[in-house]
């Protein structure tokens, strides 16, 4: 591929174009938003009630790191984590499999920018389309669930800073899972598994501090927690900013390499279907 | 005519359903590796919900006084009812799609009922994963709570599962019927499914009373698993309702599904071909 033929500026313009197309595609279906929003709010409300019910009457519980977690902190965690996970995973995961099955992947391959980058940017466009919805959803979510101010000014900045790698890791993960389409044409099964395993190990339902030891270790060694748990834990002052950012950047590097490797293997397997 | 055929319906209903379903199943099994993964997907979907509950109970001891075994039993009852309903009816989820693409026109011209043809257009194997997970959780829970295994109790359990399946089904059928006017209402049905999935597996007594009333009389989640589980676990004493209401919970299913079918019959009259 003639990747080197493009100036960085041209390449960026190409990526922005790919992202824009996905953004528009997603916005066509905004009619479904109301029920998706209601679904999210019901989910947050339910989790709040359940945490209310299980929490000790004293209003605090000990996390497995030894610190006390107040009920209000726990509910703020659940609210923020669910909204964030919702934003990152509402973009759908359809386009690589669809393009492989319909043969349009041939067009993507002929473009002068790398295919994996195209796909990551397309996914970014799909997630960006969810942003306005998330902005609308957030106040309702905080009302139904619960809100807490950030633990400190540093935690607030740390949260915003750690959101960037969190988004990138999430985009890389969804793209990697979609790449499976090059090996098996039907992918709905893998997507469903990814959706739920990701949600759980990301800490969207239970924060890592309440997971039993072995599960916590498993979650810590997986990239999913870096997308949801890590930023929210920083916000609430339950995790250090720099350590969190370090782990996140490490995952970005690992996943980028993995995507390269997988793409290199996939290229040898591409079967362009039909005309 | 004998065996229920008429000039307009020359093929007996049961035979038509069997033929269509067989074809759908064969089509689905063409993608062998995906078949297994789809099954695993159904298991992951329900498994994550249970994993959440068991982490909670493991950390905090009990939920609303229900032990892990009791909650697993309740949770399993809900998921089993869900799986039982979903296996034959997963295609209700794409009713709006078949209307938009004009596929539904075909159902009206063929010698079989449109609802039957819709339901047999594809078999979604993840639903079998749902059922397997449900039964596994139910059995695991039952073994922890030394359930009454007299024939009477087991019969009640079976009726409760079928009744629960029909309760959930009635909501989905009624919501799907609105597709004839709304053209796109998949998110409404996912929303209902979300409520069932979110609240169905918990002892409802942990929720505030307004929520409990909504989940009993507006969206009848309580009738799917919570009320029959109270009966089977001898916990009717903690209910705000009279115990006989809980005992009669399996009757809600047949009643509601009949109502939902009426909704289907009235809504299908509003069908307008998309012309494509």
C-alpha cells in the first residue's frame, strides 16, 4: 500500500472523513434514542436500589484494597461508570463484518490510508455521534443515580486526562474484535460475548474494589478496566492519577501492536466476496 | 375440513410450522463455528447478570435476607422462563424490519398464518444458550435450598416456568404488534427486555414500594419469577400481597398472552405495505 504517498495532513483529512461518515450514519437512527436513554436510566436506578439494599446500615463498606467506601461514593461510581460504558459501547460494531461479507472491503483496501486506521477512526465517528446523547443523558443519570464532586482538583484533571486513553483503548478493542470477521464470516456470537464480558470486566457493574481477589486480579490484567473503572476511580480519588495513566498508555501501545499484527495476518486471508 | 385445513389454508398448521422451522434451523447451522459462539453469547449474557449478583452476595452476605441459593433459584427461574419464551419467538424482534423491507407482504399471500411465518423465519440459537443457562442456574439454586421435590411442587414449578414465559411473551407480543403503526420500535422492545432483565432476578422486596407496585401491576415482572419463587421457597409471609395471589401467579401468563394476541389481531389490521 502506498501509505507513504500521503502527507500527514492529507492522511488526517482522510481519517476525519471516515469518522464523519460514521457519525452521520449513527445520527440517522436518533429516533431510538429516547428508549435507549430510558433503558440506561432504568439500569442506573436498579443498580442504585440494589447497592442501597446490600450496603451495611453504617453506610460504609471496606473495599478489598482496605479503604472505606461510602455508599454515596459507590452510587456515584455506578452512575458515572455506566454512563461512560454506555457512551463507549453504543456505536455498534457492525461495519467490518458487513464490509467483509458484502465485499466492499476491497474498496477500503484500495484507499491510500491503512485499513485498521480507517476502521478505528470510523469507530471514533460512531462514538462521537453518541456524545450529544450522552450530554443529554448525564443530568438525568445523576438525578436517578447519584453524583459526587471529584475527590480533588487533581482528581478532576486526572479524570479528564485519563478519558483520552480510555476512549482510545475502547476503540482499539472494538476494532480488534471486529477484525475476527476476516476469519469467520458470521460474528454476532463473538460480539455478544465481547459486549457482556467487556461490561463486567470493565467494572461497569461492580467496581474492582468489591470484586473477590481472583476476579480483581483477572480484571486488573485485562485492558477492559482501563476504559471504565480506571477513569472513574481516579475521579473519586480511589486510584492514583499517574499509575492509572501509565497502565492506560501501556495498554494503548500493546493493543496498537496487536492490531498491526492481526491486520498483517488478516491481509493474507482476505477473500473478497462477489462483485 | 378435517385436521383444520381450509381451502385458503391447505396445509395443516402444525405441519407448516414444522416445515418452516426445520428450514430455518438448517439455515442457521450452516455457520458452524458461529453456532457455538452464538450459544456461548447467550450464556455470557445471562452469566454476567448472575456473576454480578453472586459478587454482591459473596461480598455482603445476602440481598434482602435471601441467601445466594435462594437468589440463584429466583434468578434461574426468570432466565429459564425467558429462554423458554425466546426460543420459538425470537423473530418478534425483527417484525418492524420485515414490515419496512416489504417481507411481510409475502406472509400475507402464503397459505399459513402471518404470525407463524414470522416466528419461523429464523432460529436464533443464542436463545438456546439462555435456556441452558437458566436451567443450570435453577438447578444449582434448587440444590442449595433443599427445594420441596414432591410431585405437586414440581408441577407448580413447571407451571410457573411456562406461566413466566407467557407473561414475558405477552409484553413482547403486544409491543411488537405496535410495529404495524410505528414501523420502528425495536428500542421499545429492548427497553421492556431491559426492565425484565434488570429487575426480574431480584427479590422485589428490596425495592421501594412504588417501584414494587409498578413491577407487579404495570410491568408484571413479579409474576414471572418472584411470586412463584416466594411460594416454592415458603416465603409468602414477606409479601405485601395475599399469599393466594402468589399461588395463582402462573395463571397470569395464559391470561396476558390471550390479551396480547387480541392486540396483535387488532393491530395487524393497520398494516400498510411499504411498497418495496
